[in-house]
C-alpha cells in the first residue's frame, strides 16, 4: 500500500551493527497444512530437507522459545529476497493459546506477495477452499502514479493474513515462480514507540507518514470498516526486504496477550555482528527479553540467538549475521 502524500523521512540511528534482515517467523498449528498452503497453493519452494517433518527434542529451540519439555518441528519457504525466508515453528507437549488478531489489532501481520498472475494464484486458492478476507471475495483494482494494481487478502490455515498483489508494470525480479516480490506489514500500538525501537535502537531506515489518513484500499482489502492509518515503511540495513508498520486509529483495537510459543505469535529476525552486545544494549534501553534465561541462547559457541518483545504484541529475534566467505 502506498504512503500518504505528506511524509517525514527519518534517518536510522548510527547503530552500525545490523548486517541484514532475517526470516519472518510464525508459530503455527500444523506443518502439513502450512506446506499445503504455501507450497501447493502459492507455489513457494521449501527450504531445508524434503520429506516428512518429524517432531524432535531440541534443547536450543526449547530455551530460545521458553518451552522446556516441548518437542518442535520447523518448515520454511523461500522468498525472492535471498536475505529473508518464511519460517514456521510448531510445538507439542506444551500449553498453548491460539491467537488470531484482527488486521487493526496491534501484533497482527500481513505477508504481502507480489505475483505475476493474481488470477492463477486466486484460482488455486479457491480450489483449495482458502478463506478470502477481502470484501466480496474478488480482487480490488487501484491506480496511482506508480501504475495499476489488483489485490486480494487471504487467510492461511492458522489465520495469518496473506495479501496477493499483481502490479502493472510488474517489478523486475529474478524469481522464476509466480511470486516475484515479498514484504511484510505489522499493525502497531503506537508509531512513536515503534520508531524508537526499530529506528533508534535497531537501525531500520523508515519513512513515516506525518499524520493519520484514510486508506480506503487497505481498509477494504483487509475487511476493516472505518478508521485512519499511519504508515512507517522501510528496510533493515543490508536488505531490500520492506517492512510496513501501520498504526490504526478511530477504530476498536485490542492488543493480543501473546506468549512467544503461542500459536499465532510472530517474529521478525534481524542479523547483527555481535548478538551479545546488541542484546545487552537493548536490555539497557528497557526492551524485554522473551527467551528463557533473560539473554542470548547458545546454539553453539559461535552462534547466539535471542528473542525479545516489541511494544506491539509482536516479537523480534536477534541472530548472528552471515559469515564472510573465505577467499578463493
């Protein structure tokens, strides 16, 4: 969705330690249903090994998510941006809630996929019985200075929102499948608090609307009646993957009471040079750690990870950055 005409550009703080974006992660209810939707319906290639995904004891995952005694299994899907993939985690043998926020509720997220053919994607979705969120169940048409677009919003098997967009002209892409670009939108409780975390403390470069305004296209696509929105759109250093933090006002909103292992929890991964130092700085600034142990979790001596909670009933994970390739 486009920014309002009046915007203020806010430069990222000189954090210097963020290397790139990382995976967009969700806790879901059933790996097999997730694969059927993202691979079979949307055509995204899976990451990792093929074949059945079995539950296993994983001490690292259990500590990272604070799930002692639980088993887990993971699946993932490639996106056109090589720095980001979709990652889904399923737990068993733990008391979980299922969280399904409305689009305007803080913590709700929308995966935005640009496709070559919306008709082809929507035909597969209808054949599979995928719920369509957009009013009337048909794509919406929109024109602006950037060209024309048609869009429709679906729900995946766990109730996560997925927006499919066909643009004319289509963006340049090296992708070979129907999905040629991806971004993510997160509904936030308070723009200023969100900017303080993601811009000032982490270092995202965000372009923020100067004020709230109606966004009829977004509201209709998501089935939200009334309200105004304020967008903050940008990227993490070292990546072209786009984030859109959206605050709604003038409409009922209910922040989710979510734990990191609840079905419906969402996580944005950020890759940094020094996880321990980065997390220590965030803790000093008052950011809450969600992982067990109140600090980074060791996968092995060279790789530490930590999940923290943002102000929006959402989470983010600090992870080690990519290692430099050895000289040839």
